[in-house]
C-alpha cells in the first residue's frame, strides 16, 4: 500500500509528534511513507492547464521561462512593439546574472506542504513564476507600462495538489515537517525533478488573491 503523508491528517500529526529528535523521525518517516501530499500555486493560461494535465509539472529552466515570458508579456501590441519586447526578453535570458536575480527558481519546482501557506505567500498565486517578476520590473521601466499587471492578467489562479515521491525528496524538507510541529515553522518543499502527470492529484481554480502588500504597484 502506498502510504501518503498529509500534514493536516491527525494520524500523520500523531506520527510526527511521537519522536523526540529529528534524526529518528527522518529515518522512520522514510520507512513508513512513500509520498508527501504537497501544493503548488501559480497563474496559468488555459493551454498551460491542459499541458499539466497531459504532461505534469516541469522544472523551471531558462528555455521554459523564456517561452512563458514571451507568451505572457507580448499582448495586444503592434508588430513593431512586439518585436522590440521579444528582443528585450531574449536578451534578458541570454545570460545567467545572479546579481539581477534572474533565475531564482531555475531547475526546480516549489511547493508547500501546508496548503494555507500558499495564501499567506500569495505572490505565487498572483503572478505565477516568481522568476518572471524581475523581468516584469525591467520591462516596465523600459516600456513605461505595468508588466506586473500584465503578468497577473495573463491567466487564472490555481492551486495544484500533487504527490511528491519521498525517495526523491531531500532530507531538509522532511526535517521541516518535524520542525513545523515542534517550532511552528513553514513547510516548503523544493523538488528538483519533473513531476509526471500521474502525480498530479487536482488542479483547483481559486479566486484572485487580494494584493494586501501592494506587490503589483511596488
């Protein structure tokens, strides 16, 4: 039987709270469970939803982010303006400049194990990939329009429930489950592999989150 760990399940909570140190917990956790139920928040077009249902979730790569940027940011523009913006996007992705914070989620997919965390850290729902935010700021300054708002309007807002194979999960994210119950910390999970469609449990459309921190304007 494939045993799933669901952080809000009382039996799962009881299991975690039965350990007095993280090392013993980690060993027992890997022996007992096969999957972690986790959640990914994003902004998606209809085509992207269909793609996830068919192919699953893909790790962020330079090529994937560039395609997303062109798809999202070139909207209702003249041919000349579209070419100009596409040129700017391609130049942005031509180099990996850490100082510009260009690829902060490259080669990974970000999840939270506790679903409510996605509403607290709502920028994932609002904008989608946070790696496109620095580009939106750059394009906004250059072209004098809100590319952050374009990013928000580029799709609908979704929470994707998945099963994460524990065999491919790093220890630090398993440890974060222990610390959640013992130190009330967040429970993020960074996954460094593509996640096939059979591990996607549900794609749920949610309302656009209220921008209480004025992230669109700042």
